[in-house]
C-alpha cells in the first residue's frame, strides 16, 4: 500500500488537567493544561496535521480562549463531558446533564455543532450501555468511549476493534470509533494511548497501526496534554502517591518524541475526516442477553 491509499488515522486529545482528572476530582483545575495543550498544537502545526480535541467542560470554563484557539487553528472540538465523573458513577439523569452542559458550552464557544463524545477513562462498559441512548438523545452522532481491550478499569471484551455503526438498546444509532488496539495470542492489547502506549517502544505502535491497516481499518490514537510535559508531576506543590507517580510518570520523558515520529511516519486527521473517508460501516449490536438487560433495567432513560 502506498502512503495515500493507507487509511487516514485519527489523532485525538482529551483536554483535561492531570490534577483534577487523575489525582483529585474535587480539586480545582491547575493552569498546566493550557501550556501543555499549546505544546500539542505546535507539534501538530509542525507536521501540518489536524486533530480532534475532546475538551472537558471544566477545562473549557477555565480556559475558553484555548477552546477558541483549538477551533481557530483548524482542529475539531468535541466533548469529553463536563466534570470528568466516570459514567458508571452517574445516574442516567446526572450523565445526561453532564454531557448536555458540556456540549452547549463548547458549541457556544466555537459557534459550531459538537456531535462527538469520549467518556472519561472509557467508562462506558457492559454495565452502563444505557449511556449510548443518552448520547443519541442529546444529539451526539459519534462516540469513542468503548475500549475493545478489557482491563480492570475499562473496556468490553469482544467489542468490535474497528469503526462501526452501533445500535443502542432503544434502537438508536451512533458511529462508534474504538481507539487502536493490537491483537496477539488471542488477547486485545490497548495500544492506542495511555500507559501501554507510553511504555512500549515506537516499533510496537507502528506494528499496531500496520495490523489495523492490513485489515483496512484506521488507527485512532489518544493523548492527553499532561503526557507532553515530563516535569509536571514533579513540579506539583502537593503529595502524589508513589504508585501513581510511577505509573503516571512512566514514559513521559520520551512521549513528545514518540508522537513526533508517528506524525512524521503516518497520515493523521480529525475524526470527522476519518469517518467521512470510511463510508458505509457495519452495524453492531451489543449483546442483549437477559442478564445484560436486567443489569440495565434499573436505569430508565431520563426524558
Ligand atoms: Zn479524561
């Protein structure tokens, strides 16, 4: 395959502040995410690449000019929800309020529709598939919240690894864009971003992209502003537990270099362009076993 016939990959950024999103949900956001996001914007400019930014509502409230700048520099602005509360920690009504509030705030800031969503920490799983109906009701047309690699924290084992049209429990439809994963020895490894992505050598990320391309599918990479700042955790004026410091600090030193090499070697674009290039997509319906339905029946979809 030559470079132009390879699928267009998606480059995505979840715009949030490390302290509030990872360390302490009750803490106010620090200013760090603004400078860190600028690092990404400059890197993308350097490689003439446009991306999708899933912006947290709290981040948009704190730095509205940053959201306008992301949009003004030609990138796609979508929603990462408002308060970074995991979806499974919310009732349907709370979730609806959270996503509607973030969508409206972003739309008011950029003057364009916001129709894509990514849940904090991929927290749409088998336990809360009702959330997909809430997204459809709220006017979202695509989602990137279901991680096909199952870990202790997120994911749905056996979920499709490739973009598809997802039929919700109420019969609605969303385009679902799973982040990149690698298949080996019967396992699905989450290599589209996060800890594994920071830890594994670039060769392994290249292999992941090649494996997806060989099957005709794009790779969706996800990043966070704080990953581009190797000194952030050390510079914080607060106690960060050692385990978290080690896990979260891992691979940050070389992260920007890794991303630069990916941007130089592969074609990336925003999700709207990737979806458009994909054309017709297969339909997938998550298993509606009686067990799954009863697990969800406590949650009436709010009106
Ligand atoms: Zn997040």
